[in-house]
């Protein structure tokens, strides 16, 4: 990851959802996971646009998976986080943890 280049909030949430879902990281399960775990509602179009942007950055990759007649023969895309995507999340988490360090008293209420 280039110095000073961190993923945005939505990118981080999507990367984390894909990691959580593992082999079930298709568009609809990703949207459900974002809604369930992060209370973040997102359109399918916004999800695909963000996934495409992250693919161009090398953070996610996808494979085409054939489906049955229930989808009219339309294939699904299964997403996975690349090693570079894992690294960008790790680096971002470490930076945020350094910024949060020592601020617990502020948030105790």
C-alpha cells in the first residue's frame, strides 16, 4: 500500500464483509452482511461500483460461478479479498488503533 493511501469507510466495510462470508461472498449476502453487522444499507449498484473500484486497486478479485435455472442461467460473481486487500486492511487498522489509543476516557460518557 502506498504511504498515506487508506481505504475509505465503505471499502473497509465491504472488504470485512467479504472476508466474513468466505465462500458465500456473493452480492446479496454481502449486502445482507453490511446491513446486519454494520447497519449499512447499500444499493446493489453502489456495491458493484465499489467492488469494481477495489478490483482495479487489486484489493478484491472474483470468479464467475454457474447457477441453476432459478437465475435464468445468469452466472454469479463470487468475491474474495486478495493478499493486497488483507494488507491494506491490516495497515488501516493499525493506523486507526494508534489514533484511538488513549482516548477511552473521552468515550466513557
